[in-house]
C-alpha cells in the first residue's frame, strides 16, 4: 500500500494542519476535486522545489 501524503506541516501553536504535500497521484485527485467543487475552503498552490543546505554548512564566514 502506498502513501497519499509525502509531508504535513503543522502549526504548533494552534495545533492545526496548515499544509500538506501530496503524492503525484493524490495531487491529481485533489486538482480534480477542486474543479468539481471550487467553493470549498481549500486551495492548492503549485509545488515548489525547496533548496535545503544551500550556502554551506553555516559554520564558515562568507565575508572577504
């Protein structure tokens, strides 16, 4: 059995889910659901590629 969600973001103060990253198949299903029911309290944003660790390890000085 495969998962439907790759990642979930939770607001720790309000203890509410604020965002989720679906798998490609589940994302396609959500897109279709938005076409059928556009008045629902849900919105989808395009998936962005996040850069993790860019800029070094944080321990060195970058000044000249």
